[in-house]
């Protein structure tokens, strides 16, 4: 028995030492912690704030995320792709990304506020139409903060320092929850958005000070010692970002426009009933995204191992994504009761449809991770464009008549169509490639 446990512990330790798995598990731990705390956050929001306020604030958060995503120029993917091999250029790459995103966030934020005067429906979505000059400045600064906040996780991942991501995101989730409760009585109209954005601002200086003055110097030193570092030119980075950016915009639109669309067509209360199942699904899908992110980082260091890494990522996903989908199908109603009986009644079938989407969602993200390593930008754009157009057009057509459940059906159908094509045309041929002993033996 002792020998059995010793052998099992040795295999577990060996498994953990493989960066492909370790980074994915640390990112998944971050997702799990923030998912549990996020569930508590939205459960508290559902009970402390009215459905209308939940809907308005969540739409504002989605709009902030949309603008931040546009302003990032998909530098998130570029940081993951280039930081592992950036060497002496690492600090310049990170700071330059922050500066570009900050300037762009200010521009798109101000442009949106100007558009509110041209297109009045926007006023119903953002702060219920009662936006003041102070609130306008707040929204623009919040967009800038969210840009940097999301980029810093990609920097940590690219530096292969993913052990800090769970701690950072857990602290963010805890303080956000505390502030949500404290603001419920004093500021019921905007307390949700305030709790989200104030805590983001609190994290930026300490986290990025640690990155710039501790982790990046360590990374540069390690790159020099190992001889891995190589120059990353502005032209190379620009070509990568420009090509991948269009695909990222399609992905961003399909994901962040749905809560905004629901608010605009069905109202703020309907968006509250939509947004909480959407948040649960968003948290669970991170497992597959984290695995494919880890694959991109590791395969960027040695592209010869890509097929082997892909097989290992698929094997790991089958052990978790499948059971996760079944658990969510069976337990959707019980899970939504945490938010209240009305939320459970309105959102149960939406959440079940989204549970089915976990598998095709993983397949699409796996293809995107592989294509990033192979620099197949057109394939990334095509996959994300088709999913986006199908999702938004079907949702827009069906939402007025069939309600929020039709949005879940549109999302699941669109991802399934794209995933089926990608698997047959690209993933299956890769899985048939000869095994690389160095990689397969480690799995």
C-alpha cells in the first residue's frame, strides 16, 4: 500500500512538473476561485439589488468590457505568443502594450459617450440614460483600468508565472464582494458597477509594480542564460496583432454584445435573468480556454511538439469538460436557486443550453490556440466571424418572440456548427500525425 501511494505521488509530482499542465491547472485554479466567489457576488447582487439595477449594471459592465477589448487590439494574444521568447525586449513589449491600450481606451470611451447623443437607445443601456459628466469620466477611466487589468494576467501567463494569477483574481473577487455589500444601501443604483471598477483600480499599481520590477527582470535573466530570448520587432508584432485583431473583435462582439442586446430589446430585468446564467457559463468555459492558452505558450517555445501537446490537452479536457457539462445540465435549477426562485425559473433552460455549448466552445478555442502557434490568422478570423454572425443574427431575430432562452440556443447552435467544421477539417488530421516520443512519454 505504501509503495502504491509513493508511486502515485511520484506520478502526480511528475505530472505537475510539466509546464503545459501546471500552467493550465494554475489558470484553472484562478478560474475556479473566481467562479465560486463570482457566484457569491452575483447571488448577493441578486438579493441586495433589484433585477432592474442588476440588469443595468451588468449591461454597463459588458459595454466596458467590449470597449476595453476593442482598445486592446488583441494584444492579449500577442503577449502570450511573444513574451516567452521576447528576452531583453520583454519590458518594452509590456509597457508599450499598456500605453497603446490606454490611449485607445480613452479614444473609444469618449467616442461612445459622443455616440449617446446621436443614438438615444444607448442611453437606456449605459447608467439607465442618466449619465452625468462625472459618470462619463468614471466610465472612461474604468475602461482604461479594465484594459490593463486583463492584460496583466496575460503578461503573468506569458512570463510563465501563472502561480500569481489565482491569488490576484481571488483577492479581486473578495474585495469586490465586500464592496458590493457595503454599497448596497448607500448606492443601490450603481453599487454593482462601482464595486467592480473601484477594486480594479486598487490592483493596478501593486500588481504591475511586481511585474515590471521583479518578474520581468527574472524573465530577462533566465532568457539570457538559456539563450531562448530573441528580438521581437514592431513590424512582426504589428503584423500578428493586425491579422489576429479582426478575429478577436468578432469573438468580443459575440460575447459582450449579447447582454447589451438583451437589455436593449427585452429590458433591464430580462438581462438580469440572462446575465447570471451567462456568468456561470463564462466561468466554466475558462477551463478549456486556460488549457489552450497553456498550449499556445508551451508550443510557442517548440512548435515541433504542437501535435503531441494537442493530444494531451484534448485528453485532459475530456476528463473535466464532459462531466462538467453533465453536472450543469442536471444541476442548473439548483444552482440558479442561489440567486432566487425567479432567477431559477427564468434562467434554467438558458443555462442548460449553455451547458451543451461547453464542448463545441472548447473545440473552437483549441483550434484558435493551435492556429496562433501556426500563425494561421485567416483561419482564426473565419472561425470567429462565422460564430459571431450566426450568434448575433439568430439572437436578434429570435429574442423578441422567444425571450432569453433563444439567445442560448443561438449561441450553442453557432458554436456547434463552427466546431464540427474545424474538427473535421483541421483537428482530426492533426491528431492522426505520428506521435513524438519526447512529448507522448511525458503524458
